[in-house]
C-alpha cells in the first residue's frame, strides 16, 4: 500500500485530477486548516495559547518556471512580515525546489538569503526541507554554503538514509539546526534502510549523536520531526541521563492534524513543541505522502465519500 501511494504521489496525471474531487478536498482538511496563509495563521493563534510554536509551509515543489520561484520567495517574505505583525513564534520551512533549485541554483541562493535575513529580524530560523535522494547531496552542500553566510538556517535530515550519520558529523562543526525525520519518499535498499525497526534504530542513534555533541559543547539545535512517541521518550530519557534540560535539549516538531492532543500534553510537560502547518492549493503530492505514512488514513478518505 505504501509503495502504491508513493507512486500515486509522484504521478502527474493524478496530481492534475484528484485535487478537483470533492471528497479529496474534504479529506485534506484533516491535515491542513485551509489553502491560504490566513487560515494557517488563524490556526497558529490556538497553538500559541497552548504554548506551541509554529512552522509554515506553502505547498508546492519542482517548479517549471523561474518566475514561479520569484513568486514563492515574495510570498514567504510576506508571510514572515505577517508572523511578525501577529506576534507569533513562527518560522518557515520550505523545499529548495520551490525556490527554483532545479532551474537556477544562484537564484535559489539569492532567494534563500533574502528569506534568512527576514527570518533573522524575527530571531527565527529558516528551515530547509529534505526532498528525495536525488537532491540529498546538493541540498546538504547548499546548506553548508548558506549557513556560512547566515547563521539562522536549519536543515532536515532523514534517518532512513544510510548516509545521514556521516552528514551529521559533516555538519556538526557548523553549529547547525537539524530537524531529524524518518523520511517520506520511496528510496532503494542500496541507500536506505527499509524496515521500520532499522529506520527507528537509526533515528534514535542519530538523535543521541546530536545530543551527545550538544552536551560536549556544540551549539546544535535539535528538532525531532516525528509523531513517534516511543522514540521521543527514548531520546528524552537519554537527554535526562546526560544532564540536558528537557526544554533546551530538543524541540518536538509535528504536523498539523496529527497527534494534536499529544502535542498539547508534551507542551504542558515542559517540552518545546512546534506544529508544522501546511497550506496552499498544490497539496496533492504532499497529502498522498501523508496517506502513505499511515495507510489507515485511506479509510478516512473513503468515509468522506460514504458520509456525503
Ligand atoms: C515537522 C515535520 C517535518 C517533516 N519534514 C520532512 C522533510 O523535509 N522531508 C521528509 O522526507 N519527510 C519529512 N517529514 C515526514 C517524515 O519523514 C515522516 O514521513 C513522517 O513524520 C511520519 O513518520 P513518523 O516519524 O511520524 O513515524 P511513523 O512510524 O510513521 O509514525 C509513528 C506514529 O505516528 C502516527 N502518525 C504518523 N504519521 C501519521 C499520519 N500521516 N497520519 C496519522 N498518524 C500518523 C501514527 O500513530 C504512527 O503509529 C516531516 C515530518 C514532520 C513531523
């Protein structure tokens, strides 16, 4: 089921047609407060009351024209201004391909630099998502280049990739901000662990390596981008065992609509928690990847049809 859904996520024919179906539009609301930034900011106000910060992603990837990248950059600059005006603890998280990475790396660099500068005015971090493995090396290298100029840049790394332990060691000297996730794409066995057990084991080992580096004096900001409470608990136990305060050791980052009660509970218990809110009309590939993470969600979509 996961493989089929990941194939569907990358299928252009479906991408053009599924978003027009009423039941798909209704089902996506579970993971997205709305298609525009106003809906995302309104949702953030509720999270702020519960002591939960926010991250924003305007959905879209693999653009075909540079003018689209210019529009995306202008949009995110405006979002940062709105976050500031609303007094929210908000940060943005984007895919480099949204900024034209496939078309013009220098233009992507200019856009990312402008966004990093604007984010710095809010004391915030500009987060870079990690895409499929065709982009991994290029994205890590881009991160190194951008981080040399702007200190407030974060990067997502995936525990299913065998290379990630080396990437963390490569980046630690830069005092990085790293969001660790399991990984959302279909990757071959030659480069990625396939079983949940191996991906989870890798996840804990990588998080522990970052926390140990932090304990050793590295200024690494650790984001745990997972809904896996069992792993979070294991990592929290390790942080406590080496004497790191739970609030400073790491930040838990979860997606809008997933385990929201747990997000609130963790915030109440004194952990730093951030909710990533996605919005935008180009939600199809992102949404189908969410279904692939938990195929039981497909039943939720089917229920929308039955309950009409
Ligand atoms: C803040 C954030 C940013 C991310 N950024 C990236 C990125 O840049 N690149 C990338 O490749 N991936 C990214 N991901 C996705 C990530 O790689 C995983 O695919 C996703 O988080 C599901 O894995 P999990 O760690 O929650 O663990 P899993 O083992 O998949 O899930 C653990 C438990 O969480 C719950 N759960 C998980 N997913 C869902 C869901 N969709 N619906 C309902 N319940 C669910 C279930 O109860 C499940 O048993 C991001 C995830 C988060 C939270």
